[in-house]
C-alpha cells in the first residue's frame, strides 16, 4: 500500500493519453515587450524545440513583416519533425502571406468577447462567425491544417462561444483552441469551461492560457484533466504581461505527477531555458521552478544533511531529469556536513581545529547576509591551512585613516601582542595599507626585521563587498622567506592578516633553526 496515496485519481478525470505540446515561444513569447529575435535566433530555438520533441512550433506571424516571412521559409526548410505553424487573422491577406511561406499549419483567431466585439472589432456576433468560417474555408481549400482561436474566449458568453466553435467545426477546422487571453481563469472555471466545450464539440481541444494570476500552468493541467488534448506553452513562460503557461513546468508536471509520457526529452529543458533566457534577455528569477538557479540548490544545514544522505529528502525530482545540477550553497544556514562535503569535493584536507576556523568564518560571513561562493570557500580554506599553529605575533587592534593632499597623511595605529606583550604604534604611509604595514614593521623590529617582497591583492567575486584575498611574501634580515595569505571582506584587514601570517611563519622558521 502507498504510504500516502496522492496519485492523480485517474478514474475521476478524462485524461487524454496523447496530450500534444504546442510551443509559442517564437510567436506569443516574442510578443513580450522588449523581445525581438533575429532569424538566426529563431532558427536555433526552433531546432532546440524540435530536438526536445515538441509537436507544433508556432514560429511567428507571416503577415507582420518581410523578416517574419523569411524566418518562416528558413525554419520550414530545416525539415523538422514538428509542425511549423504561423499565426494569421481571419483575413485573406494574412492567410495568403502564410501560404506564400509554404507553411502547412495555420493558427487563426478573432476576438469573440463583448469587449472585443464592441470596442476592438466593432462587429456583430454574426459578422464574426461569418469572417471566421470563410477564412477557415479559404485556408482548407489550400489543404492546410487549421487551428482556430476565439480570442478572449474566457470572457465570451458560453452559448455564443459554443456557436462560434460549432461554426468553425462546420467550416472544416482541425483543432479548437481556447485562449484565456488575459489570464482570468482559475482551476474551477477552467474545469467548467473545458468540460462544457468537451460535451458540445467533437474536434480536439487545445488551451492557450495566460499567466496574469500565476495560474496558467495549473489551469492548463485542469483543462487537460477535463479532456483537452493540447496545451500552448512558452519556454520560461515568457509572453505578454505575466506570460504564458511555462513549457518546462507543464511538461515536467505532466510527466512526474500525472505519469503521462509525452515523448519529450526533459533532459534538454535546462539548456533550452538558459538559451532562451540569454537571447531574449529575460532572466529567470532564482526561484523559478524547474530551471531557476535555486531549483536544486540547498543551503540550510538540515536540508543539506538530508540531501547528502538521500537527495529525494528535499527534492521532488532529480535535477538530471531536466538537465539541471544540484548545488550545495554555503551561507548563514550552512551546516558542518555541507561544509565537509564541499571541502571533500575540492580534496582539501584539514584537522578539526582548522575545520572549525573555516566553519566560523563561513558562518560569520553568512550572518552578514553574504552567500559564499565556491571560490570564496577555497580561498578561506587555503588561508586557514597556511596559518602557523603557534602565533607569536597577534593582532589586538587596528585603526586607520585615509587621507589625501598635502595636509594629512594616511595613518595607521596598530596594537600587537608579541610574545605575550602588548605593543602599540602609529605610522604614516602612502595609503592606509602601507601605513598599517609600516606600523607592523616598526612594532616587530625588536623581534625580526621584516621586508615586504611581494604583495598581491585580488577581489574573488564581484562587488565592493567582495572577499579580498591578499597574498604576500616577506623576508627577514637572515633572508628567511615566507608567504602569507588572508581572505577578508576588508582590504586593509586582509593585508594586515596576510603580513602577520607570513611574519609568524618566519618566526617559526627561525625557531626551528
Ligand atoms: C492568438 C491568441 C491565442 C492570442 O495569443 C492573441 C494575442 O494576444 O496575441 C491570445 O492570447 O489570445
């Protein structure tokens, strides 16, 4: 017996076994403000959609421009398995433009709601039915497949909508598409509408749902449960306003939760999403389901612990199913397990004390609201590994002031504990780092005479709050040399730490002699 049977109750629903996926990334997706794809980009996306196994690709709108017609021809010439569909109004010119491109699949539409009839089209109910029917008859005379949309169908009187669709069936259409043009459906009304249409119509039903209330995928699933045979989607859910139903969310849910085999290679989804996001410039939020950067990322100690034992504890599906990767992120919630796993991944070995130091530093940065990248962690760990065990010289306090012009010089006051004794001095320098290093040199003079041989600084990740990694080489009067390294958020602190780190190593070398 199932522990908790949440499987879709197949007996309750009319689930079409052959749900088809119609992708309109290149048409409705491209209609989103700010997106304009070149022919080359359209070709590449079409190719990728075909590799995935999409049934129909709505490539664009031939009547719109010469460029659109050129794209149609080039995409048609690729000889893809998918149907290549073009959009057309119920106008002879639009249909001719589509036929000129040798397309054999047409998606045609006209508004049917009172809003569209009275304000946009200024046509009567009868005129609309006539226009739709004659356009379909004209297209069918040319032997192409016709999918018909009653635009704004979800705000159209149901009896009139049924009349329109019946007339369209009589005119010879092949598929009825139901657009929720402004995304006003909720699951209950989606079920009601599609069940009603299913009872009245004999052609296969397709849905084209917008995402204004964030329900496009949910409403599409309910429509499919109610007998719809096809869903329109876009990659990343891009489209006008809140977008369309998202390809990746719908396909993965149908496969995993509904157990429907759509013949779609879901392992290509992440790559496709990434490609579309780059060429359209529409970035996905990290929490975008399925394809977002955090879709398979774990940070909290409790979650990471679970995931390291068995990823299914905190993942509904394996990232491999969609071509994504699992990430263990480091930050405030990081637990010791995650950190150990990360260090093992980089083959960095350390003892318990060193590990605790790294752990404290990661937690400290996390508490300040930072996320720690892999590069940050490596730098921190290597710094800790390079620290002398017994430190003869320790920093007690530091204060610097920067300055410019002739009136003030950059000054640093440094307080060190040297072999158990506190010492303090102030020095000036060309800048605060130089001033601090001069002060250190002065303070340790009685113990060792330090020269700075090399100094490198690097910001590990971008931003003014990036971790700074400072690398130094110092030498003493006996020409003993030692490297020093430190990774801190503060450039001056990192410089001071790196120098003290190398001085302590020199003192160790001296003692060992
Ligand atoms: C053509 C139709 C399905 C449409 O995409 C029309 C559109 O807004 O372009 C819609 O969402 O209603």
